[in-house]
């Protein structure tokens, strides 16, 4: 995967990492200087794609996302490669995890084995408990982490909204919205097909289309949580240096239901 990241950040003309990347109307991307040299070499001075040979009269577009990817590859390429290879090592720290029904919001429906959750339209008449999320459709895992290394995987439904990660033991169960790190949540979330971190400010994250299997590795000692796209063996995001002096719990928030029925399901992999 680290090789493919570098490939995505490499200009097909000079075969170096992009410098001021621009894209043509055919969506092929090149260094700005490479296109300038290519244009000067052509007698007709027509803007023709070096790859597909499509001729365009539209101005090239600056590729800010590719520029960002290139900078990340330049600055953190070794760390990205190391993180991807380490995911297999994380399996030795895999947790046998279930959902904690006591914390589940009254709209959530949990499977009998407590490994799946989805949000319905009906509020169930549950016993009041201070551990239960009153307003937000969330549930915690039964595991409680105060030290060591911990790994778990979750299946998410393609195209559905969700939030996954960890939170502090003491988070306000009566909050009406928001999973910010400021309030003790360290998660990533899917919203309308786009992934975000809950950092301040909220950060949009690049991820593979069809993301459906999330791996989560928590290192309590160095205060770091990593999220992986398991199927594509790709690192999605790292929350690091979060300061927490209390136990952490796995956090799950499935999609709210639409007009057609219940929302998407989150499933803890066994």
C-alpha cells in the first residue's frame, strides 16, 4: 500500500514526486513544469495530454489534494510504510469484544450475541441508568482500557454513516450532539460518504471507496489510536498525543434511520 501511495504521488512524465500538480480535463495529473515543457515541445502548441493524447482548450486545474498527498509522502513515507507492515503484528493484541447493553441509547437494537448494533426508529422502554447515552444513538464496548495495547475490527455498511473509536469513561452521557476530542472522544466518522476525524478543527480524511472493514489499534502508553482500512491494508488516520488520565472504552455510533427503515449495522468482528 505504501508503494501505491507513492505511485499516486508520482508524475507520469518525470517519474518524480509531484511538484505543483495540475490536472487536465481528462483528469490525468502532472507537474506544472512538466506540462509546460511538453507544451513547448509541440509545434502546434495545443494542450494535449501526454498519456491519452486528448486535446483540450480548458485551463488545467490545481490539484490541492494531490499536493497534500505528495507532502505527506515526502514527510511521512517511512512512518506510513512502517504502520502498514505493523498491522499484522497488531492481531496478537486482538480483543474478544462485545457491546455493553447498559450504555446503549434507547433507539439502538443490539444482536443477541452483543456484536452487532443498528439504530431503529422506536425508542425502547429501558431501565434508566446513568451509564446510558440519553440523546446520542451510541453504545460502548464492554472492554475497559487503562494500559497496554488493544486491537479490534468492525464491519461497516458501505455508504452508511457511522462513528468509531474510543472515549473516556467519564464522557457526558447526556450530550445531545458532537464527538469532539475536547469532550473526550477520539473517533473517525463517515458523513455523507466522506470520512472525518473529530480533531479541532474537524479534518477531512482520504479513504478508499467502498470502505467496509475498519481495524482499530489503541496504544494507551503513548496515547495513540490508529484506524486501518483492513481490506486495502491502508492506514486511514492516527489520533496521537491525546492526554487522558482515566480508562478508555471502545465507542460505536451507527447510522440514524432513514425513511426506509433502520440505519446501517456496525458489526464487531470475532
